[in-house]
């Protein structure tokens, strides 16, 4: 036999698919997992160094005041209707209060879930192909969603809203393709999820109407074709209408029960113009292209965009080129750009009507207000790159000429370079935001407060006052008080005590360091009593303790020192303010919180049968008691 002959045993054997590593058997799946993994790693790196901010504490405290029921979930809060977010905060407040690890893991899990929904949406629109990894990577890595998805109070709104958009578009597109009632029901169901997430979902209806036309390449821009498209899909529109009417009833009921409402103040023309300009040209366009290049701290609530003007200008040029090229190469792409424009315009309109006059145009520099617009943007990116499922002839003749003139290798290399530049910019932007997110100005105070509360003596009475550091703000009303702030980490007995107590015989003060210490009052002291006397004694059930100078009308702590032969009640009076108190038997002091002023502290309504005198009084601010022993000193 010739040496060139091949025996049966020498023939090449086909490779067994089972011998191929699972990462190589399905490259699209591998790409999906790689992009998702990188995204979650970046978000974890940011979240692990972040912490609770402002509204996070208020929402956890509010959750402790109500059972998990209809009234709590559907109450409109400062104009917002967010049952899903309120439900999460209720669970967090009751099961893991002030626990950043649980909050962080929950946000990461939600981001992973939403990313999967976006992937499923892309597969439905464009079928499963390698090129959908591009818009998927855009969604996962864009810095536009970073602030919204890393601040808990924002994440409980924007994450379910984004999920509703992705799930809703997928189900709506399936209904357009199949006409099945089940798909229409799913589309309406996702719309309901959006309604339960944030009232901004209202802009979904005009957006999905235009997107329906964009997803129907065989329909022309004529009244006849549009009417035929509506008749073919009437069921889903009827579902949207019913859900919207039901939502309106529930929203108005919740707004009527709210203890506060959002102010509707019309912005000026200058404010509106500045807001639209900043939203589009400083935030949206640079953010879509991997920006912002840099950020600027806005205090306790993260950062706002602060890119160099040259970076913004370059982004405008690139964005204009992308739009122009897509319109010259892709059939019907203008419909998709219009759908994106409708969504962005609706986003700006909701903020304009709600809060622009109060927040000012600079609110446009907060990317979280446009975070949900990433879903329409992802769809637009996909439409620019590939045909829809079953779409015939999506490209204009110029596209064919371009493909004939440029080799696929050159196109692929250009795409890789552009994608690499975008990813580098996005990671640079995420890193810049992480610097501000990691500031955590109040973490030490919060953790020290938790520890100090657990070590508080049993007879200590926590004096209710504004939280001594700017964790919240007086604009939060009662939730800026110590009693409300501590609610999530207090026992039910402690909460009841703090919420209802009006006078204190052993007050403890929460300091700016987060420790509880015995409290004194510093400000306007009383005069010294005459030598040899117990103090000021009542006549006809009334005693007046003069101050060294007049206390102007303000919100003061008022302390009255006494010596009583038995327990009795009385009323402390400062100006027009009155507070009934109990004076225990023996030597001690009673402290109350009052809004008033004057030259004396008066005690009225005393029992004439009880021998009592008042040795001193102070009107002023609560301060640590300088005479109290240091913590841990039993002597």
C-alpha cells in the first residue's frame, strides 16, 4: 500500500461537541455573560463604597409607622406614586434596617434582572444574533444609569420603571408579531408594573404608539395604514386605557390621603430653555456617548455632570454624524429616532411640570432624571445596526454601496475601535462618579448612633429634637427629628416612648458624633434665688421663675429644677406656649420642648396640697451635661 493511502484508522475523526468548552459552544451566550459580569462587577465596586443618603433614612422611618397595606403602599408622597418602592422600603425597614449590605445586594440583583429583561427585549426585536451584544453592552455599561441605580431612594423608582419598559416593549413587540391575546395581556401587565413604579410611566403611551409604527416596516405613513395598524392591535390599546383609568382613580385617592403634595409652579421661559439645553446637550448626548467626562459633587446626594465644554462639543458632532449616517443608510430609521425623541421630550415635560421651578435648570445635570430613557436609546442603537426580526430589505442603496466599497474586515475593525473608545469612556466616567459616591459623609454617625442606642441606660429618655447633623434636612418635617430618625432601629416600646413623650426627667441628647449623653439646657438661665430659700414657691398654684434676660421667641428646650414633697402635676408656660408635666417626688428637673419666649418661666395649675419649690430654670438649646460622668464611669 502506498504511503499516501489512508487507512480507516487514520481518517480524521469529527470533533465531539461535548469536548468543546461550554464557553465556546455558544459564543453569544458567553458574550452575554461576560458583559453582564463586567457590568455587575463595576456596579458592585461602586455600591460597596456607597451608603444610605437623605431620603433613604426617611423612607425607612416612614415604613415603620404603617402596616404593609393598601393605605401605606398607595399614598402619594411629594407627588410620587411608587407602591413597589414603598413595599421594598417596608421590607428593608422591618427586616434589615440601616443594613447597607442587604440594600446593596438587592440593588445588584435588581440590576441583573433588568439587564436580562433588556436582553430578552433585544432578542425579540432583532432575534438572537451576535450583533445584539452591542446594544446590550451599551445598556449595561452606560454611565447614564449609574446615579439612579446606586442611590437607594432613586433605585426603588428607576429600576422597576426600567424593568417595566423593557418587559413592556418585548411583550408589545411579540403581540405585534403574533397577535396573541396572551402577549397583549403581558404587555398591559408590564405597563401596570410601570404604573406601580413611578408616575413617569405615563410617557410610555405616546412612546409605544410611535414605536409600534417603527416596528411595523410594512406600514406606510398614511392614515389608511395607521388605522389598519390600530385595528389590528386594538386589544392592547384597550388594555392600556383601562389600566390608565384605574391608575388615575387610585392615584387621586392616594393624593387625597397624602400629608404633603408636590407644588405645581410654572417655570419661567428662561428656566425652561436652560433646562432643555442642559438636559440634551450637557447630559443626554454626552451620556449616550460614554460620558460625562467628569462629575461635580452636589453634596449628600451624589454628583452631577460637569464635562469640559470641548468634550460636550465633540459628542455633539459625533451624535449628529450618527443620526445623519443612520438616516442615509437605514430605511425607516427616522421612526425610531422619533420614538426616542418622544420619550425624551416626555421625560423633560414631566420634570418641567413637576419640579423645574423649585429645583432650577441645574436639575437637568442629574442623570437619574433621564436614566429610563436608556431603554429607548438601546432600541435605537439596535435599529441603526441591524434589521428587525423578519424585516425585509432594511438598507438603502447607499448602505450597499458602502459595503461594496469597504471590506468587512475594515468595517469590523472600525466597529471594534469605536466600541473600545466608548467602553473606555464609560469606565472612566463610572470611575469618576465612584469617587463622589464613596464619600459617605454620615456613615460613621449612623453606625455610632446604632451602637450608642443599644447601650443606652434603661431609664434614659431620648430628647426629641432635629437630628444634629445634616443626614436629612428640616424640609423633611417630622422625619428630621431624632424620634423618627431612630424608628427603624428602635424597639416598638422605644418608638412609642419617643413618639409620645412630651416631658423628660432624665433626658439624653444625641450628639453630632452619634453618641447619647445626659442633657443640659444652655441659653437663658434664671436668676439666683434669695439666699436661704428653697427657690420660688407657688402662690395660689402658680410660681414664676425670672430669667436673667428676655428669651426671644424660638423653638427652645426649657428645663425647670424643683424639690417636691410629693408627686404633682403642673403646666410650664413660656410666653404663649404651654405644656402640662408631672413633677415626681424629690429633687430633680423636668425638661420640655416649647416654641415661645419671655422674661420668665411660669409654672401653673399646681396642687396647693403638695409642698414644692423651684430652684432654677433654663431656656435655651440642648447641650451635653458638663456635670455628667464620662461614658463608662459608674462613679
